[in-house]
């Protein structure tokens, strides 16, 4: 006899136990809780809606009363404050006009000043001022020796130690920087007169020479107490204002020379020019349709006038009868 066909092979893997009863139990616990929460929120929503509907007419009546009262009080306050508001805004308008006038005047003054004080003139003025400061500083006290300075430590500034051995800046280098200052001022005048900005290199060299003299001669001599250290106890050499004045003047000469060298020619001779036309943009736009267009050189009328022959006096005169 023939054997029946065998079915599909069964897997030898072990099946996991089903846990349907546990999941169903969890679902039974969660669903009632969710339904209770949903019912509670519905009841709260309905109750809140009923209370809002009950309170709405009262709120509307109260809002109308309050609004009408606020409008009446606003009108009364507005009538009382209207004169003050009018005065305030008129004052603001006057202040605006005054401010605009001041701005216009300052603009005109700045424009005129820029036409007079060009960058090149300003640089030359700085050089001349630095040269004058250098010349004056040579006759100012640049060093002194304070006697008993440690004893005045911790005292107020009014109690200053006595000073001896005061010297001027020119005594340290035999007033060498006075002709240097005069020469720098003369070179600045030449640059201002002829516009030769190449002389800025010479001015820079004079400032560098002044700085070298100050640092190599004045500074060591100013910090040396000298014979006063042996005569007085606690003698200390200090630098006075004259030293710092000549130092600043030397830096001013160097800066002026560098500016003359590095400033471009166009920027050195630039000065602002006031605009002669005072027509505003709105006036130009309004007058644009009324402007007449310029005729082109090849217009039809001009060509016709050129081609038409001119009539002489003989042709225009009537012919005489024979």
C-alpha cells in the first residue's frame, strides 16, 4: 500500500508561553481609570460653561457701566488737560525750529571753517604749536632735588619736601633745542606757503633729534642728584613739568612730520565748498514736468532751417518793369 504524504515539518523550537491573561488584566485596570478621568473632565467643563453663561450678562452690564464712566471721566480730564497739551506741543514745535536753526547755523559755520582750516593747514598749525612748546619748555624747570623725602612719606600732598638744585631744561644741553624749534616752525611756514610736503621728512628728523637729546642728555642729568646727595641726607632727584613738556613737544614734531609725509595730496588740499543751489528734492520733482527739454543737434526743425535757402535782397525785391 502507498503511504500518505507527510505534512510540513514541525519546528523543533520551543514555543513561549502566552501572556494574554496578564495583558487583559492590565487593560481592565487602565480603562476604568481613563473613563473616570474623561467623565470628570466633562462634568467640570459643563459646570464651567454653565457658570460662564450665568455670569456673562452681569459682566456685560458692569463693563458697559464702567466703560461709560471711563469715557465721561476721560472727556472731563481731556478738557482740563487740553490747554496744557497744546502748550506742550507748541513748546516742542518751537524747540524743534530752534534746534533746526542751530543745526543749520552750525553746518554753515563748519563749512566756512573747513574752507579756511584745511588738513594741511591744521597739520602745520600742530607743528608750529609743538615748536613753540619746545622753545618755551627750555626755560622751564625740568629737574630738582628733594631733601628729606623719606620723612614726608605718608603725609598729605600739601606737605612737600623742600627742593634744591632746580635747573631749567636748556641748561642741560646749552639751549640746543631752541634753534631746532625755530627751524621746525620755519619749515612748517614754508610748507604752508608753497605746499612742499616733502619737508615733512626734515621736520620729522628735527623731532627725532629733539627726542634723542631729551632722552640721552636731559634724562640722565635730571635723575642725577650730584653734589646735593653728599650735602643733604635723603636727597632724591625728581623730574619737573618742563621735562615732560619738551618730551611732548618732540613727539608733536614727529607726528606732524609723519602726517605731512603720509597725507595724500588731494586730502591735504581738500576743503569743503558750500552748495550754491538750495532747492529741495521735492521742489526739483515738482518742477521736473515744467522743464523744457533741450533740443538735439539733429532735430527736424534745425535740419529744415539749414536746408532752406536764404532769400537775398534782390530776390525779395519786386522786379522792375522794362
